[in-house]
C-alpha cells in the first residue's frame, strides 16, 4: 500500500465534511475493504466493490471521488483489481479509479486505464487521466497527445500535472501546438488561450527544467468547488 500520509489526510478532510451517518458508512465500508485484502477470489463481487458503487448515494456526489479513493486504498487494490473496477464502473466510478492510481500503483502497469480515458470525450475523465500518474509514466509522445486532447476537448491545462516541468524545452510539443494553432487559424476558428500558455512553457529558457515531479494530488472532498 502506497502513499499513506496523503490518504490519511484525505480521510481526515473527508470525515470533517461528512455527516454522522455518512461517516459511519465510510468506516464500515473501508473496514470491509481492508478485511477483504488478501482473501482469495470466491467468484462473486466483493462487498467492498458494492460499497464502491454506492458511495455517491451514501456520501453525496460531491464527496464520492474521495470516498472511492479511500475504499480502493483500504482494499490495497492492485492493477488487476483497478482494471476490473474501472471496466465495470460508471464514468464517475472510472474517474475515482484514475484519481487513485498515483496512490496505489508505483509503476506503469495501470497506463492502459489512462490511455482508455484519454480516448473518450468525457471531459471529467480526461481531466482525471492527466493527473500525477500520467505525469510520471506516460511516454513523451503519448503525454504530448494528452495535452492536445485537453485543448481539443476544452479541459483546462490546469488539470495537467507537472505541466511546467514536462513541457519545458519540448520542441516537438511546440511543433504540434504550432500546427494545431495554424489549423485553427486557417479554419477561421479561435486558438485556445491555454495553447499560448503551454507554448510559452516549451521555450528552452522556461525556468522549470530542474523542478521535481509533484506529489500525488487527492480528489476534492467537496469542500472546494470542482472545475
């Protein structure tokens, strides 16, 4: 199990935001998930996965991402489990899996989930897919296309983790951005303002080359307004 301090902080913030009944549900659900860890597969859906699906109803949609990340962490979900939950889940459940990746998977094994989300036009899935896990593990070619996907779909580049570091002095990204801007201009369409921001970061003089990757971010507990 990885990233325990960030998960502990997420739980503290979530519990402070929940009412008594929701906190009791969260305690029971995470205990069930922890108890299931290491148990052999019985061929039926584990109880904690049923709790995962009902998190929005129990905790409120504004808190569901955080509650689901805590459940996945309590279950110490491995890449196989994460893939199953993702594939069987709703868009909201898939988004929670993407948020959980940097807390649970230290290597690139879960990249197929990121790549699947980036093939959709669901802006909330795209925004979750370009978080810290993608920043750490997406190969340069795929990461550049992820940035362009944000521009195509209107996802703010604020969602792209470690954007400054990864874009710094990236001549190929600059070329791709230039081509996209040229296509938009030729078609009489506006160029997204975010494109100019990213393009500025690609210059060799951008002061970010030595910046270390950021720590995993945790999903909103609902106390802040989601973008």
